[in-house]
C-alpha cells in the first residue's frame, strides 16, 4: 500500500508518496500544475516507486522557484527516504528536472523524460516548415492563451470550477479557494531557458535516457499547424543526440500519463529492465 510522508528536515515541507516495491528505487516527478497523484496509476514492477509534490504544488510548501533549489528539494527526499542513487522519471516539467538531476548526478543510473523537452510557447525557429506570417499569428494567440491562464491562476476559483481540480491542488486563503501552483510559480518558470528548451541540456546527459514524445496536439490548447510544426522541430533537434538517449513516439497527447498509464508503465519498466 502507498505510504504518504511529509519531509520536514528541509527548508520547506515536501509531500511524498512511497508506493513501496522491491528492487531499485525510481523517483517520480510530475508536471507543472500537477501533483504526485499523477503517478498513482503507474505500475513499476520490480522497483520501489516514490513520487513527490514539487514545491508550490500539492501538499508541499511554498518557496521561490529556482531550478537549483528544486533540485535541492529532490536531494532532501532522496536523503530522507534513503533512496541512494535512484533512477528519475519525470513528466513535462518533471522531465526537465530529471535531465537537470542527471547533469548534477552523472552517476544517476537512468532517466525517463515523458514529453519534458520544450515549452509549446517557443522561439519561432523551433516551428520549421510553417508559413512565417501564420506562425507568428499563431504564436501571438498562444501567448495570449497562456497570459490569460496565468492571470486566472492568481484569482479565487469559482465554485463551479473547483471540481475540475484534484483536492490536493487546492488551497484555502482568506475564505477563498485557489489553485496550486499560483501565478508566481508560472511567472518564475515560463521564460527560463531550462523551461523553454531542455534539449541542449539533454545532449550533455551521460547516463542512459529514455525520451517519450507524443504524436497528438495537447488537449485544450490551440493546435493545428503550429503544434505540428512544433513536433517537427522537436524531432529535428532530437536527431543528433548521443547514443545513450533512446527516443520513443507514443500515439497520444501531452497527457500521456493519464491517457495511457499501462503503456507508459510498460515503456518505463522495459527500459529500466534492459538497463
């Protein structure tokens, strides 16, 4: 049975779910706006699976979003649970952190990056094969969409909207209900080089790495030709990675953890077993 723990011997409290299991440990990192519950449906047979809420998310504490400090949070969880030298699997933002963890810890046995390569709102050169005028118009619309989302994250949630969020992702302040993370986290992450493009960092990783990319548009986002061009850019830039990096395409969207947990479980366990 999963066992929930709050790590308190750190600068902020960190919420952890230890799924148990025998074998080598795997630490699981969710995406921006997610919680450790994103991994509940995953079955990593032969491994001890441990998930955590990132700072500002779920039941973990708040603190400035700085990539190095978030990596320190991961260090605190690894140390507190005695995980030693775990493999790291991350989805979206968590995949970006997994790559940075491997750069900090070259001895890391393996990394799994589930579509954590590049923000959809990106440099125009990362949308190859698209008419420049249409591309720039689509990027402006995408920016406006993200701007509106960021503004909404700082506002109390209407009653009819709260049910759309996991209870773990809600916070009560001054009699109002807010979503976690707040707009401050999104603002701190959104335009950092690491969030904009993790592929240059991926080229420096020396341990075995599995990268899984989806073939479909993200749900709830303007897609069409812009996202098709975005995927072309990702494929283009994954073509010259070191031989230690294995790339798999999955017929699904960015929400592949929720959509296809059994397929993702098989991919991850197969990769770790082959290692």
